[in-house]
C-alpha cells in the first residue's frame, strides 16, 4: 500500500494538469495551519510513519454508525435493511475489536479563514505530441466564501456559474458556458491565457471561492492583473441576460446529473450527512430561480471584503 501511494504521488507530480495540487495549495493558503488548510494529499515524508495501528485507530474514530449513511435507490426497503444488518451489524469490523487502547476524540475545530500566499516551484515535464501541453505557470486567487448552510449558498453557486470559464480550446455547444464572464472577458481576449475557471468550494462551516488560471510563465504578472480585475468586476452591474443564463445553466446541471441513479443515491447520502434530511431537486430549482441581481452584487461585495488567498 505504501509503495502504491508513493507511485500515486510521483504520478500526480508529473502530470501537466495540476488541479489536485493547486486545490491543496489554495486551501493551505486560505486556512493557514488549521482544519481545511491541512494537506489532503499525503506528504511523502509521512508515508513511512503510517502503520497498521494508526490506520485502525483512524477507522475506529471515524467509521462509526453516527457518522455513516447507507443510501439506496431502486431497491426494496426491507432488502436494504437486511443487507445492512448482515454486513454492518452482525459482522463487527476489525477496528471494532477492543484492544485496550484509548480512542481519541474527533477534532471538531471550526475552520479559521486566514488568507495568505503559498508558492511552489514545480518542474513539470513537457509532454510532446498532439495532446501535449506547453510549459505553464498556474495561479489561483481565492476569497472567503460561505458554508453550504449559509443563506447565501445558492446565490454563491449562481455567481460561480456566471463566472464560469474553462480551457482556451473547447468544442462549445449548449451548456458549455461559452458566454460566461471568464470566457468572454478573458479567454476570448487574451490569446496567451490557457485556462481560467471559477470554483466554489463549500463546507459545513466555511467556504472558498477562487479562480484558477494558467498561461506561459512570462505572463504570470498578466494573469494576476486580469484575474483580479475580473474579481473586482463581480460587484459591478449584473446583466439580466447573463443572470438568466447562469441560473438556467445551474438548474440544468442539477437536473441532468440527477438523471443517473448513482448520482441520486450519492446526493441523498451527502445531504443526510450534511443536514440530516434531503431537499428535493424542485426546492433547489426554485431557490435558484429566486436569486436576483441584488443578491449577486451583495455576495460579490461580501467576497471582496475578505483577505485574499493566493497559490
């Protein structure tokens, strides 16, 4: 298992796409040395420190009934209950055996947004050929967002879709977001910009709104200028057409994703874990429909008041 993790880390570091690493870095910058800022990707120096007892201790703390939801879609309720009884109740887990060791309590610390800068030099090998990517510098600029229980959660999602973005090359088509702000104001105007995408990450007690952009290394300063300009413009006038387009796109994304059963039962489980119950898709559709231009301008102003995070 340790060898596999080492291989995964080497593969991750050698990929031209750096989204996973950058996601870890922007969270580390935004939540300096606490909670959401702790590394999600295992540091190489920690691999040899993890043994069987540490793994069992982790499972004993976190894999308990009060922290689990078993969801099923398209299955008989009694059959699901019988299966849970057979595989989760009648057979005690390996980590459930009392070995006399004390069990640590779960850390329920509240996330503390700090803002800040994290920089890393990464030598990414060039991949030549038809699918090869040029040498790129990546910049992520983030602001403090909101939790998924915040009243501004839905407007924040609409703003994220309105900003949109993606790669400099896209086949286009309905629902691809080719008229979002980062496409029309950035990717279509600056030939050197390879990627510009907005993200909205939400958690139980905090959130992070950020834009990831990439371009050749000689355009790093230009990236920062362009992205900060677009972030500042979020609090400006919102057009009726772009708001309508963003709301419709978000609504269609939700409904299209929920056409697949695996997504449906994952949605059920996630919502029950997060808030204890499930909201129907129609509820979200209506909440999205209720978002106004004033809501977008208000939450954009709220974002811009926070200390920026940069990776």
